[in-house]
C-alpha cells in the first residue's frame, strides 16, 4: 500500500476521513490503514496535545515522536477518550453525548471484531492467537524492523508497527517493532510484534491515557423502506420475503437475498444466505433452509451494492422453528422379563409434516437413553411395534424409551424401567450342583483352588516352557491369568499375556522371546474336585495334537470368552485311560465307573450365538466293544442355528435315551444296547467322521443327579440362561 494513502488524510484539517475498505475472509470489511484524522465525524476538532496526557480526561491525539511524517506511515496515536468520543466533561459523564471518531458508515472495531478476524487464521486462546499476526502484518521490512515474522499468503490487512505514546510528556516506544491498537469497548490493546506471529490482547488493561493506533470496521448499513417478513414456518425451513418500499432511496445492487443466524445480527459474509436470481428492485421470496428444529433464529434481507458494501433491511425478525416431533410417542411397559432379555415397544402417531423413517426403543442403565445407547430398529411409519431387548445383564435395572426418527430429528417417548431377573451364583454353578466331570475356561465353584490349564510355549529357538495357568481375578481365563513355572526353561513372566509376549495387547516381554507367541494346552484340569490328578484331567502329550488358547499373542475368543481351538486330529485325552474302542485313535475324558440305572449325564451346550460354544466334534461317545460316536451333526440329531441345546444321556442297564431341552431324540439305528460301565465323554477331534477337523471348546460338564431328569434339566437351563 502506498504511503500516499495515509498522507491523504494526514493534514490537520476538518476534511472527513476516508477509509480504504478491504473485505477480509471473515466477511468483515475493515479499513486497510490506521486511522489518521483530527476531527470527529461531525467536524468537531480533536485536540492535538503533546504534554500532560496523564492528566487528561477528554480526547486527544499526537504524532509518534511529535513528528507529523510518522502519520503518513502509521496514522496518529489516540488516547482512550478520543476513541470513545469523550470531548468535554459532559460527555465524560454521559455516554449518550459522545461523538463518533469514525466517519459515516464506519465504527471503531471492538475486541470481538478483532477476535473474529484472528480466529480465521488459527484458534484463539484466552489472550492471544499464535499465528494471526503472521498473516495480518504487512510483509517486508519497510514498516517492521529489524526483521518481520510473517506467514503466507498475506491477508492485505497491512498492519504496521506504529508504536505507542506513553502517558507522559516525552516517552514513545515501539515504532517498527510493535503495533498497538485500541478496541472501542476495552482498555486492552491489540498487540503485534516484529519477530513473532502471535497477536495478543491484554487482560488487565494498558492505561487509558496512552496513545495507540485505531482500526475501523464497516457498520451494517440499512436501506430506507427495505424490510423483511417470513411465512410458511415449519421445523426445518421458512420463507423470507424482501420488500422495497422506497425505490428512490434504494441504490443499485448486484445481488439481493436473505441471510440468517442464531445470533442477533445476521451477516451476509459470515452467516448462511440465499440469493435471488435477479437484481430488480422488486419484492422477492426465498426459502430459508436448512434450519434446525426447535431453534431460535434471526433473519434479515440484504442487497450487495459492491463486494465490500452490503446493506440490510431496516428490521430483523426473530422466530423459532417448530419441533417436528410426532404427535405422540408412547413407550410400552416391559414384559417377558428374563435374565438377559425383555420385551418392550411403543406406539407412534406422526404429525402432518414429517413421517417416521426409523423407530424402535433404546435403553441404558443410567436413565434418559438415546439412540447412541443400545437400541432396536423396528421399521418405519406410525403405529405400534414390539421390540426385543437382548444382551442384557442379570439383576440390573434398565431404562427404556421408544424413539422416532424423522427429517426434523430424533424424538423420544416416556421413560419406563425394569429389572432383569437376578443371577444366582452364575459363575459358581458347582456351589449348587454336583458334577462328575467339569472342564471350563472359567471358575465354576467358589471352593475350587486348582489350576485351569497347563500350557506350553515353544520359541523360535526351540526352547520349550510349560506353566500352570490360574483363573484371573474375574474367575476367567484371560491374558491376565497368573502363571506358575511347571517344567522346561523357567519363565520370569507373571501372567499369560507376558508369557505370550503379547505386545499387540500391551503386555511386556520379560523373557525376551520372539513376540506374540502361540500358547498350547497340555492339560485341562477337572474342577469337580481339587486334586488336579492326571486320571481326572484330560491331557495331550503329542505336541502336534495339543489345542491352542493363544494365537500370535491374541487370545482365542468366541463370543467374548476365551476358547480352546482344535485343529486336524487334535484332542484331549486321559493319559492313563484304558480305551475300550477298537480304533486306538479314540480317547476318552473318563469313564462313569460308578453309574447306576437312570443316572443322568448331561452335556450342556450353546451354539455360537450364545455365551457358550462347543464345536461339532464334542459329543457323547459310548460303545459296546465297537467304535460308536453320537454327535449333534448327525442327521438324527439336527443342530438348529441360534437355538440353545441341552443334551442329556440317561444310562440304563440295556437302553439309552437322549434329550434336547426335554425332547427325546431318536438315536442312530447303529446304536447298540449300552453297558452300564462303558460311557465316555470325549473332547477334541476323534479322526472320524471325516468332517471332524477343526473347532473350539470352552466348557464340557457332565452332571450327575438322582434320576430326576426334569429337575436337573430345569436347573441347567437356568444356569446357562444367566451365564454372562
């Protein structure tokens, strides 16, 4: 910018000051130079005072170093009284008598104006913006010295380091190195420095008798007879109409339209707007959208005279959009309340404007649930619907609301609450029921103090280590499960995660082995007693046949619970078991050597949609001097997806019956008569049929009872329903 622009208004005359407008990216129109006038807008002279500023209580100005040539480059320095139009004692006492230092259509920028401008270039802090002055300062070293920290692209705001006059008769400082500007509504100074990109505003004030520069910003200008009105108000839009009642007073323009905001003075540059398709001085109506439902807005009409000259309607209309909510939403009371599920629903009556596009119920355990919480989706449109709440926890109070989504937003019905059925020692079933065999990756009894597994790690250098694995503090197998050395090269790890060097899960590697190890199962311990004896606990000595519980540092997981994964012909067996099968590859979990007629052996299973999962090969095996396998992929015992299964084998002197949830199943025709002492339950792959190749196991339990199959079945069903 040429120094001549400053010079034009540097003379001490009553000639009105003429700003140089520049449109900033914020939509604000600023003066491109510092104020350089000696008169108020009405022509009243502002005194030039070179001494005694500390004693002043009215407006004054001076040149930096009392040298008029500085006004050509940097503008004049004004005290706070001049900026605020205080010209005599009366105006000091009464703000209504004060004058404007800015010419018609302009005003001194406020602190908020500065903050709006600086926030475009970076985030404002409490008292500063660390990058904005790099864009706002005029580039080069003509007006900032000895150096100038700037950023590109420059904004053409062209701030210059004009320094300041201190509140005494002789002292000036900061020319070329610091720029100070008054905001009209504060005794803070806006400050920029030559060697920084930071702009600051003091939080404590700088003294109203100091002399600082001033920047102007354009006022919103109205057009006589130009008004705005609205109609067709709804939740998401309204119609704004601009009307010209005084054509001669309306200047020509290049655009007309409507702008709106949630703040009191909508701005064409800063806020949303919609423009008409013509520039005639005729009434025009435009759709004001998109709006938010149930929100207060302000709207006004505008015309654009030039790129830096926007003029507005004489009125601003405030309105609040409609809610858009359905006429009513009712939440049904909970019913069919179970341990981990319940039923609710609702009824929706839509309003005339918006149809429900999604509906359902949402729930949480704290109250006022939203669709960010668990929810159902139960179709569209008005009417009644039923919702199934699943994956709940036993004994917990839940809060439920029906919801409706439409174009105007998401709306909720009344809140209901209910409590799921309480769990009864859900992780400690053997505190209530006896079992002949019990193998699980969770703790089943409060009295059990033994191990869960014996596990093996073999590193890339073929160093093998075996450890005993206990249950974690939650009574389950996890990477936090404590371990004890069993055999092989000792480990310094204290839990399964460290033993596996499971860095992907955030565990350390104290042994310094290759990371993310596979961990295999050597022995699975029987929890129906505390002996951990070999003949009661299935083992697998073959390295190639041992199942895996940790894969490359990650636990094997089914439905959020640790699992054992079998592959190929892998299985667990009782090492010293006398296997009565003709096929020597068949191994057993153990024999029911103390059975009697009508003793119940129950294998509880859930499919992969539930919390317990047992693979295809886990079944009930029995024989009469020949290899017979009965499993639930057999066509005679169909497996139904997403259905809980409870299998039972009732032993008799010469006959057997199998049940699924109380329904007797037809056994394969090849099943012979059973012998009392030849019942086995296997875990793992058995080599045949051919499709028994891979799978996972989390739990195998054989319950004993007193012959009352119905009672046992009811208790076991309850047990599996509440296990979470």
